[in-house]
């Protein structure tokens, strides 16, 4: 049965009584008869129609005064009401077009009333512009993680960040169909091993995406994603050898686009190589984390990478995660030097924890999942990123 809420009524402007009764039979409670008989009269006497009606249906001969009234009433703007002009068959097509250009939907009046009520049903059920589309949820945040040199700890940071973000997410009990999840994308397609850190075997999904000749559909991308059982999802890198150039910018964009629409946070384990397809990833990255140790070669390498990413995306927020380094209690010349060279903040410090990180890999459970030296550091990093997102005014519950 048709249900009517305030602002969802159809206002009928005209004097075709039999058509009005038909409409009222079809949409009980939804159709209201205006006291004005012409749109131009309505425009002169009413305001705030948009607050009261979702559709203004008016009979018209496409006169200049009705066309002017459409403009005055703001027809064609985003949101309700939708203006539906009912014209007789003898109205010249040029005049009908003017109604359309002024923002009205144009339907034939008179004989074909079954067709008309069918079209109207479409408006009422939201098939056309009658109801505003629900606001799209905000796109998920993207954090790209890069190591300044092999083995610096990028994958360790990526998986632990995913764990800590998932733990820190607000629980969305009200809307179980709306994803409120974190996704880890292992874009280190050649040697990526994030799956082994969370005990997830490659399902061949990414290999299929790379092999596909056309850009995959969102369903296909999501079909390649697996649940880690640790509160977040993962797209594992191919277990077989693939060249780094097997990925294209188009595919990277497609995967990220789908990821951001379906996940609240997307963590990307990104290879260090300067490849064409890295640019679109950097382009949608909200924050890039460079994982480094405090050694001079590593900091120098960090500087080169920083310049490269800033060239790709000048406004990109980049921070340094200092791994295997204890945060100095006092001012340190080494840290000052690194800050001066890089001109960025050192976001976080992760302690050296050989036994803990080794155990994490052996168990397939990242150290942020259990008591470990770095658990609170990973949590602090995730909380800072979540807070930055909230400060940006973005509701984390997607
Ligand atoms: N803070 C730490 N304390 C002790 N071991 C660590 C720490 N961080 C990382 N490791 C260990 O160092 C090794 C390399 O780490 P990881 O795989 O995260 O580096 P990566 O930068 O991703 O390397 P790659 O360049 O190969 O992708 C792993 O065995 C990991 O457990
Ligand atoms: Mg890695």
C-alpha cells in the first residue's frame, strides 16, 4: 500500500477532475488538489513548495507564463519537488521542449492515462528524480605504506595498522548491511607477503584481476578479497611470480575505487618502485607512511622517495614511521638531522622486538593482536589516523 509522509505528496494543479480522481484512487492519501488552476497562479501565491510536496503535477498549454513560473519555482534544481507538466497532444513540440528546458518532466495529458499513472508510480517510488538519492557514504580513507629500503618493516606496519584500525573502529550495530571494515591491499604484487603475516593463503584472486583483459567489475574485485578473521579483510599478492608491470594504472584505480566505496579504511602495502601505476594510488592516498630506520642511508633514501611522491601529488600528507628505534628521551642530533633533511614529522616510533615479531610471523597473528612491545604504538598510530579522519568531519561508520 502507498504510504505517505510529509513532503511526499503530489500537488495537482489543473482542472481535469476525472484524471484527478484516477490519481487519487491510484495513490490514496498522496494526491492534493491545489487551489490554483495554473502553475503561474501557484507561483504567484505559494512558496516553500519543496518542503511540502515531492511532485508538482500541472496541466499546461506550455504558455510563456507557465514556463516563467517553472523558473521562478526553481524547477530542475537538485532535490524535490519534481515538476511534471501534462500537455495535450496538440502542443507543438518546440513548446514542449521549452518546458523540459525549464526543468519539467513532460508527459502527455488526456487519453493515455494508464501510461501516465505508470510514469507517476515511477516518480513516487523514487525511480526518477522524485526523491533525492540517499547521500553516498564517504569514501574510505587510504593509507599507503612504503619501506625506505627492503626489510624496513612496511608490511609489519601495514598489517598491524590494519589490526589496530579494525579494533579502533566504532561498532556499527544499527546497519549490518553497511560495511564498516578495514581492507589491506597487498600491492607489492611481486614479492608481497602480507598474507603470511595473517595466515591467509593466496586464493589466486589478484592473479585473475591482473590477467583479465578488461577492467574488472566491483563484484569481481570484492570476490578476490578474503576475511583474515582478525576483524579486517585482505587482498593478497599473487603467490606466483608476476612482473611489477603486470599492474596497470586503470586496474589500480579500479581496485582502489571499489575498496574505498566498500571499506571505511584501506591500507595499501605499496612497493618502493617508481612505476606508472603507483601514481594513481598516490593520487587517492590520504596519508603516506614511510617506514624507515634511523640510519643515514635509510633517511637519505626516505628523502628521495619523499621528493618523488611530492612530485606526483604535491599536497600529499607524508609522515615517517621510525622502526626499530627507541624514541629518544632527550633532543637527539640524529633525529634533528633527519627532520631537517626531510622536513616532515616523525609520526611514530616502533621498538625493536625481534622475538615478538618473529613469533607474530610464526603464529600468523600480528603483534598488535596480543601483548607485545609494539602493541600500544600501533594502537596510538591507528588512533591518530582515526582522529585525523574525524577532525576532517568524516563519519567513520560507512
Ligand atoms: N620492530 C621490529 N622489530 C623486530 N623485527 C622487525 C620489526 N619490524 C619488522 N621486523 C621484521 O623484519 C622483517 C622485515 O619486515 P617487513 O616484511 O615488514 O619489511 P618490508 O619493509 O615489508 O620488507 P620488504 O621490502 O621485503 O617488503 C620481518 O621479519 C619482520 O618481522
Ligand atoms: Mg613488505
